[in-house]
C-alpha cells in the first residue's frame, strides 16, 4: 500500500494486506517466520479480489501441502492435526473432503490428481478440493467441491453463486491472467490477449456445501477465491510431481525448472 491512497492503513512500516491470513494465523504451529518483499518495480502493485488472502493462501497452502508430503502424511490429516484450536477450519475441511470422496485417491498413471486448500478471510472459512487432469502442459479442472462456513446462511443461493463466481475468477488468474510489458508498455490490449476463463474451461462439476450455523453471518463476496489456486496446484503436484509456485501456472516452465533441480 506504500505510495497509494491506502498508505495510511500501514502501521510501523507494515502493510497488513501483504501478510494477512498467513500460516501463523491459521494453523497451530510454533515455529514460523513470515517475510514479504515489496516488488522493485515502477509498475504500481495492489491487490485484487480477496485482497491479501489470494497470494497468502496460495503460498501458505502450497507449502503446507509440500510439508505434508515431506512428513509422509495425508494432506487433509496433516492439516487437521494443526487445526485443534480452529474448529471452523476443521469443520469445513472435513466436509469438503467427505463430499469429494477424499478417501478414494486417484491413480497417478492417468494424469489425474486431487488437491485441497483451506483459508479464512473476512470472517468466513472456505475449504476446496479440486480434481484435475493433466495432459502434456494443459491443466483441466474437472471438479471442485467447496465447503463454506459463513455463520447464518441468510440466502443460500447467493452464497452458492458467490462461491461459484469466485472459483471461476480464481481459475482465470491461476490458468491465464498474465500481463507482460515491453519498453514500459503493457503488451495485452484486450481480452483476445489477456485471456480470462472461458465457459468451456469451467469445471464440469462445482459443489457448494454450507456448514450449518446460528452465528451472525459473515462475508461471502470474496472468501471463495483464495483456496482455488492452491487446491489446483496441489492437485497437479499429486498428479505429476511438478511443483507450481507461481501464478499464473506454467506447466512447461515448472517442468523445465524441475528437470534442472
């Protein structure tokens, strides 16, 4: 937010939107270090839908999944082991996993994978399980199962619509959404170059499950977005072993980097 009209929101030099929703806030862990490096670029950088939770959910949930793999544990079980103090997170995670059939893993030899991610933002907690098919350098998201805790569901249809739109918006950024510059000018002039998600790229199945609650209602306009990119990245890693750590995803680039490592 430095150098923008929002700079007054910074405290002691800290930009809260750079680190909100980080691992220490969302998991029971004792050893954690959060660091953010401002991009050294004359191009102004601010947030998009879900503010800081988009990039933080991606980095946090992708790393947490890799930690589960390093520990030789199931990604859902590993998360639940660190959510004893966060019953809402545990509830949505269990619900999404149950509805997705998490206990029936895919066979890796078919290029299919299933990944999970969970994030709290704006008072609501959302967990998503993404099922993908990888062919060559193409990622197809076949199914997304989403569980949301948002207090009292005033209008369930609005909640479902917001979750669905957030998933589509997030997939557009995860699979496309790249802006490049040449000599200080943006190369993309319209949507024929800056690709957004097309209707044929939307998952064929999107399930929205709302956790029953009598608590006051919380936000649903943005919380459905943060988990989708890391859920897809984790699914791709399960299917191929390739680690996706940049948005938008570039399988060819990640595959080449993996080969050099």
